[in-house]
C-alpha cells in the first residue's frame, strides 16, 4: 500500500467516525454522551446520576424477578432497563448508551437509549 492510499484510508475512517458521532449526537438530541467504564460508574455513581453515558459489560440475568445487568471482570454491576433491549445478548459483551441513575437504596441503573445504542453499533 502506498502513502497516498494510506492517507485516503485514514480520511475514510475519519469520515466514518465523524458520521457515527454525528448520528449518536442526533440520536441523543444533541446531548453530550460520557464514555465511562462500569468501574467508574460503581466508584462515583452520584457524580454520573442523570448523565447520558456510554459503557460496556457482559449481559447477565436473574430469573425471579427477571432483571438484567452489565458486569465487568471485577464484578462492577449496573442494572439495565428495559431488559428487552439486552435479552438477546445474554453472556455477550455489549456496549450501550443510556441515562444513568443512582439511588442509595435502589442502586445503579442505565435506561437504554435504543436509537443511540443502535447508532453506536452501526459505527465501524
């Protein structure tokens, strides 16, 4: 591959990244999305309360009552709503975008933004 071809490929990748970010911002109504780890959400939950976040983890489920959560290797967990948004990805590592909320008695939760998560998955 020659230098000119490399520059063109880098330009194409930059265009795709720009389109993906634009799509993500439009899907979120222009609101800034904070990329965070599950560890950050667990350690500083009050600081992210109400924020639109992008995070990832392995999808897990409990049957009674049925509920889903994302979990990392250090067992940092965040509940996911609605469960139907992640049900088909049980056991998979999944990246999502959604509104994070925290309550000392109810725990940590992400209300998935389906349009923003779909835009994220569509990006290269």
